[in-house]
C-alpha cells in the first residue's frame, strides 16, 4: 500500500483490530505514516465468504472516507505502545550490589521489550569493545540495514547484542558472517521477521573455526547443555540482532501466531569427521581451508527416525512420509507461482530449500550404498509427491488459475500425483549429530545463504 501511495495511487489497507498497531508501525517504517487503514474486527483468513462480506460492508464507510476526505500529514511520528526507545546512548543501573544491578538491568530490558525473555549479560563498555576488537573492524562500520525497521547495523550494535547473548570475543567473526547472511535480499528478512508464521533462522557453521571456538557438532548439537553453550549463544545473538537492530518486536512487527522454540536459538556445527562426502562448505563452492556460516529460515521441523533400514531406497521412503505434508507452506507452493518466478513461499526472494540435518548413521548408510548427495536429493525429489487435491487444500484457487492456465486439466483429475517441489535442488543437506538413526527435516521457507568467515578482516564474502 505504501508503494502504491508513493506512485500516486490512493490506497487503503484493511487490517484486523489485533493487527492495527502492527499496520501503523509498518506504514511508518515504510515511509507512509499517513496511510489510511480500514479496521475489521477479525482477520479475513479462515472466514467464510459471508462473514468477510459482512465485515467489509460494515467498514465500507472507512474506505470511502479515506479515499475522499483530505488527509493531514502527521505532525509527529506515531507512538507505539510495544516499543520503548533507549532514553540515552549509555544506560546505568544502580542497586545494593552488582547482582542487584544485574537484576534491575534485566527487569528494565524486559519491560522495554529489548530482551528475548532470558537473562542478558550486561553489555558493558569493556565487553563491547572486546567484541569490536575481535571483529577487526571499526565500531562504527555499517554492516548493513536490517529490516523490517530499517535499523542501521553497525559493528558496535551487533557486538552489544552478541555480548548480551553471552558470546565470547572469539565468536565475533562468526556473528558478523551470520549477520551478513540475513542481509542477503534473497533470504527475505522482512518477510520472516514480520510474518504470522513460525519461521526462525537455523544457523550452520562449517570449517575449522567451529572447533577453535568450541562449537558442538555431535550429541545434542542444537542444545541445550554446557557442551552446546557456544552454539546456543551464537543462535541467540541472531534473535537479539533481529529485535534490537532490525526492530522485529513481538506484537508490533513480529506477529507470529504461536511462535517456535527455534526462535530462541538454533545453531549447529558440521560433524565433518562423520560426513562421508565433501565438507558442506566445499560442496557449496568454498575452499577446504575456509570456514563458512549458512543461514536457512525454515517453518518447522520433524524428526526422521529410522533405526531399521540400511537400504537407501527404504530410508528415503521413510523420510518422504514426513516430507509429504500438505500442511506446510512450501509443499506444492509452485502451484500458485508462475513457472519463471524464483520467489519462494512467504514470499521470499529465492527458491526454497528444505534443510535436512542428516545424522552420521543415516549419512553412512547412503554412502555405503554408493550414493552421492546428488543421488540422495534426486531420490527425495522422486518420493516427494502428493495428489493435486491434497496439495490444493490450503491454497487459493485463483492463484493456481493465474499461475498455470495450461494445467487446469488437473482439476478434473484431482487424484493425479504431482511433485511437491520444482527440482531436486529443493533439498539442502548438512551432516551433524552423534550416533543413532535420528535426522531432522526442516520444512522449507528460504534459500540457504552462506558467507565466508574472515577472522580479523573487513571482508565477508559469498562463494565465487
């Protein structure tokens, strides 16, 4: 709506009452704070057409008034009840002792909305300076502009959030590469930071830096526990960056319907010793001696349990019982997007990758049978099929009509099985974990984006 207004086309946006503050905040950050809103008591989703019509009829005077009455530009920026700006560049908290100060700081951060709900490490000048020094960059260097709030992400701001999450200085190069990943426009930061869906970044590290800074690639690599402490605090840092730099705050931009535990922290390191194929970074175009960070933003996760099979075809068959799930956004999304459209579900800005965290036992079974990663992806693609009728259950009928006029014959042949995805490249595979046949399947939401870690350097590169 803001884009239409900028192009001289009067626009009115419908919004449900619960989303009113979110809509006003969005209009403000997108440069159109005076954008008129028509308020409906409930969302239009999951409503029958009659209920939607009644809400629209009841609110039509709002639309007419917005399009015909003179609009005054706002004299001052809107005030949002869920966002508390910092009153000063530096904050101080006093108490009976340092522990009391710590408690008061954390209580104040929770009240202001700057916390993820867990205790934060005080970002003191000394700690933040140590993180900045470990980056090899100046504190005021701008890493990028973080959506949805268009916050200017300097090295110092990123360092402060890393300190609050519990990171040590030696993790700062990984944190910066991670931040660069979500700044890539193909990953769709604005979408997953503002959605009602439970998308959460999954961070994966491949290369020697993982071992040097103490990351866990084996048992309980996703945490919790002391052995995964480095993984946990790196993953937690990304959520704090999204909140305190990108302004993705719950209730006024992050409108997640229920949420996900992955939003607190999801970070692992590759179990390279147990990976029978080339290291993940090499398979993705980076040098063997390099270290990389990869971020994928899935919607959900499902265990792939199979202790029984060593036959790769049977293992794939087990996996595909989880993959063939019509209740996921990415399943059959190609049905409502045009053939040349590279946008994934969300909408994101690149093809969707379904990330599989493949346990060593399953990886060994595939390798023992002589399968390559390409063989595995091709087999998963062949097995990812459902009927047209099931895949269209949760999709707009008009979207399919517009996107694929040449496939309308499927309506009369609704039991025809079709592919869930466009190609075998819809799968990305990362070997991690310990013994036992339990892998994890992440339902796709974004393209996997990788950046090389540059220790003590200003440079963070993409492959090639």
